[in-house]
């Protein structure tokens, strides 16, 4: 109660405030579901089809299975990576610079951190949805031998978190939308080629192999591949820890830099 | 407005200051805003109006000074609590372009914790309040500038705020749309909502505001009740004319004047006082009108408001 005798209304609890932001993004996204889901969903499938049909015959077996079975988990990983990346680079930039959506949310009873969490968690959920979608399609081709493959859904969430934070880090620094091209070509494309999606990293020379182990997508691919094959071993914890380490390291930096960018 | 002297202000600013890097946007300003009044911040672009406003709802962290809104510091642990009681209309519309009019209100209501039946009733009554009912299912792209503005205003009202801050609510709108918004704002003050608005239209300030501050370059030049401010600082009438229509000896007359560009403004209490002036071409272009806030601003700064 303030001194003028007016009782200030109580804001809703903070989890609900995060959920309100999450719900905003979800609502806008589902408004154009077909246009938003179909193209990014088809991309990894086309890749799978092209490489699976065109290349698999020359390769024989990798890791005890066909090349197509080797490729399928990687498709789940890259769909999550691209989904999070586009959403937090071009998507967030447009919301921030042109539509001023963040200004609108921050004028309501929502703190910066709540707004940030609502956006990041939405992106993670979107990645989970994509992971599940691609998983179901590749499974329908008989490429997924194990039910443990459903763990691709939480793995997609974690992958989304890492790439959402990376995307937002770039967005906090980019002043001109075309500059995202540098990030796409310089970081995301190499990630796509050198994370063991299309060939086992063991075939690379030593130093390059270790360099690839620094890429977060490598660990996402390893997890996806193991889960799809139904292999659950303690060694997977290492990949999980690396990804969580990326999140923990990026989180405070991204919150600080993005706040500085949006709140002036 | 009649106000008991014991009433606590809803907003109190002391030495409020905002720097953007080395640039001083707001420079040690003091003001109080009381419950139920319509308070204006009048000034040209760059006067510090928007920066001041953004500090009120803690969008912008202040550089120095004290600020209390509802008796609480808006920048701190009470930030969200303070904003629960404020509705904000920003300078440029920031609606969700992909959503319809109704969906925009529903999404925004979510931030205030409204849901279910309460949300639906609130949305319907607000659509009606701003005559947007017919456009409820239109997307934002289908709306005119005036409609977008009206939607941004009702969106700010969704949480039933007791304080509404509006940054240039009618800039760029046609006279009809402007009058619609003025009418709505008067209805709000009639219901006891406190309004803070910035404007560079003196007509808007004079029509709506119980009290106002005139700002320039981050400072408050004058504050008070509009009519009192004009009466205190200016003669009753202004004769406005072009420099080229005046005979050359006009500066020698015993009349107060201000000028801006090639316009000259003579000030006097009675119409007869202007009779000493002589004009080329019979003075067809001269206008005699009551003095206004615009003239006061010119007198204080040597510039016009809406350049």
C-alpha cells in the first residue's frame, strides 16, 4: 500500500510472467504454422533423401549400419540448430529493431530477465517440436531402431538453449541485419560440416578432430546418434556436461549484453 | 483542478538526470504529479520529454536523482509492481503485427495476469471504449494510423492502470483522429486516472492539461497551470505578421515583440495598442489572436515548438 491510500494491484507470480511472454511467441508462431514449419522441416529431409539415395550406395556401412541410418540423427540435430539460430538472429533482430516488441513487453509488468527467459524457453520448445517432427519422419522410413530415440526431444531443447544463447549473443552486437551473414557463414555453416553430421569425426586428422570437439553441435550429434541407436552409456554424460557448460557460460554474458542493447 | 494540499503526489522527481554517454538528455529536473490530474510535458524534439517518461516506468535507468512513483522507486525491486499500476503508450506504435486487434489485447492482457472471463470482458469493453469493435478481427496492417494509435492506447489500459503515460499520443494524426483521442483522454481523467503526456502541440497541451512543464534541452523552463502561465508572462493578445508586410520603422514602436524566421509577433493587452503599427499592402496577412503557450515557448527559448 502506498501512502496516498491506493492499494497497488499485485502482479502475477514470476513464473506466470515468463509464461505470458512464452505464450506471446508461441501464439505469433502458431498463427502462421504452415509457413513456419513446413520449409525448415523439409530442408533436413531433402538432405537426408539426397545423401541417402545418392551417396549411401557408394559408402557401404558406417558404425555397423547403413549410411542413411548414420545420417538420420544428424538431421534431427541440425533442424534444432537452424531453428534456434534463425529465431534468435533474424527473428529477434526484427522484433527488437523494427517491431519494438521488447519495448512493449518491458512497458508491462515484466522484468528484463523474465522477458529474456520467456523468449529463450520458447525457442527451446520450438527446437523440441522440430526434433520430434524430424524424428517421427525419419522413424517412419525405418531409420530409427530404438525407442530411446524419444530422448531426442529433450536433447533438442538443450541444443536450442545453446544455439539460442549464441544467436542472442550475436544479435546483441549486430547493428545491421545483413551482418548476420558473417555469423551464418563463419560459425553455423562450419558447424554443419564439421560436427559429425555427415561423416564420423574419427576420419579427420588429430588436431582437426579435437577442434571439432569444441563445437557444441558435435555433442548434440553424438547424443542424438546414441539415443537413436538405443545406446545409453555413462560416456554420454560428458556431452551433456559440455552443452550445459556452454549454456552456463553464455547465459550471464548474453543477459548483460542484450540488456545493454535493449534498455537504454 | 482543486486539490487538497495534503494529497501525496503520485509521482515525485527530484534532481532527475539522464545521460546517454556524454549527452545530457535530462538535466536535474524537479516535478510532482498529483492523483487525477492530466500533466503535460511540452517541448520541442530533443527536449528530454521521452527520456523523462521512460524513467517513470523504469524502461530507462536514471543517471542521478530521486524518483518515486506510487511512493515507490520504479528502478529497483519494485519495478514490476510499479508497472502493474501504469499503462504506457510509447511514441511509435509497437503492436504485434502478425496478430489481430483482439489478439493484441489478449496477449498484452497476459502480461498483466488477466485470463478467462475477466480478460474477455475487459477486451470487449476496451474495444468499445475506442470504437474498435468493428475492427476486432482485422490484422494490424489493415488499420489506419489513427486506429493503430487508438489500439495502442487501449492496450495501455488493459491492466486498469491508475496512471497512464503517453508519449506524443497524437503526433502525425489527422484532426479527426486527434479529437477522438482527446475525447478518450478526457474520459479517463473524468474516471480519476492520472495522465502524463508529452507533446509538441501547444493546442493539445492547452486543451488537455491541468498543469504542465515547458521543457527545453533537458531542463524545465516553466511549470504551472497553462492559463496562469500565459497570463503571468505574456500580454493578452498577439499580432502575428510577416516581416515583409511591415513598414521599416516597426522596431521603433513602443511594443513588445518576438520574432522567429520572418514572422514577427507583437504582444499587447488591448487591440488598440497595435494601431501604432503601419503595414504595407494594408496588413491583409496580419492575425490578431489570444496569446498562447506557443508564444510563451518562443519568449522563453527564442524558438518555436514544432519546427
